[in-house]
């Protein structure tokens, strides 16, 4: 049985690498083959799953340097019926690709906003005067570099042979041990795993409005491994709170907490229980 997997494209992106890693895990553990469905943005990747164009979607959710990938959280809140079923962590390496062999002749650098931010110190040191252009993915600009010798792109080193664009500088990331957490999403939920993600909005911005929902987990000894707020996009000062918990929907304490939580929230969405895959 084949499964189709949507990811941020075109080929050579870190999202594609994560999708391939998950496909290899499926082949080894579930004897399933995968086909890939590259999309031009993270939002369109999630939309492809919501519109039943694919079976699964792989999207980045958090980087160890730049933090949350906000478009992933925002789109997941907006869409219905998408469930996290697995997570994986991918090491990230950045290289500067260009058809020009002289670094001092580069005037423009293209890449995804996260990659530009993760290489900010290097860019300020070695290319302080270049124009930085944010695009949808780390590989989107690569097909055009052969026609512009003054341009470069920050991408994965593996993209160099794929697009036949030389690596001008390698390992340009500002920090070692750079890694990104990805979520694998489906339209069918999983109830098992070590983690559970959810989000909620509050009925009003009042003293203690957030304390009560958080106490629901504290009283039951449920650990929150992450909490993040995002604007509701309705009024300034209104927020959606995204939480990662340790536990799953098979734990009675978790289900009891979620039942009580619904009393204090305006809208509550359970994104699913999942395991963090250990990939070799």
C-alpha cells in the first residue's frame, strides 16, 4: 500500500529530507511505500492534506535556534480535522550556494526566512552589505542562480548536486547542533504516544483567565513541555495558546484534564497524541 506525503518543496529542502526519513521509517516498520507531493509553501502543504489530496503532511514546527515556525501553528489552528501522528527531529546544516566563486562579488542572498535568521551572524560578518531576500523555501531560488552570478542562496548542502550549483561556503550556520522538529500529520488521529499537543482560546482577557487552564494540568501532575501564544488575529491582546503535554489520550488523568479544560476555554482543539521517532 502506497501513501502520499506532502512537504515543502521543491526538491532538496529540509522538509523533503524529513519526509524521506519518515518514508524510510514507514518502509522498514510498516512495509509501506511512499510517494511525495512537494508544495510551494507550508500553508499549502497543510492545505493539501485538509483537501484530501494526500494521505500525510510533513511540516516543520520548531527550530532549536529560531524557535517556533509560526505559520505551522497558525494554519493548524485554522484548519479542521488535521491530527499529529508522529514527530521527528532533523539536524540542520546550511551552505551558501552560488555559481560565482568570489564571495565578495555576491550582492543578493535568497532563502527561507528561518534559514536567513539562522545564518544572521555569518551574513553580517562576511556579507554585511548584501540584499537578503526571503522566499518560500531554501531551494526555490536555486534554478535561477545560473543566470545571476551576483546572487547566492542559503540551502542544504545536499541541494548542490541536485541543482548543479556549487557550494561557495559550507557550514555557515551561527550555532552548532542546529535541529528542527517536524510533525507528521494525518486526517486520522492516534491515541498513543508520549506527547499530546493542543491549543485553546480564552472567553475573555481577564485576571486569572490563563491560570485556571494551566492549573488543570498542574493539579494532576501533567508536565507541559512547551507553551506558546499566537494572536487570534481578531483583536490586539487576544491570544491562542498552544501547549505540548507529556502523556496521551489513553491516560485517564489527561482525559479528565481535557474535560475540565473545556470549561475554561472559548475554543479547544486537540491536535493528537504522538511519539517522537528515533531515526538512525
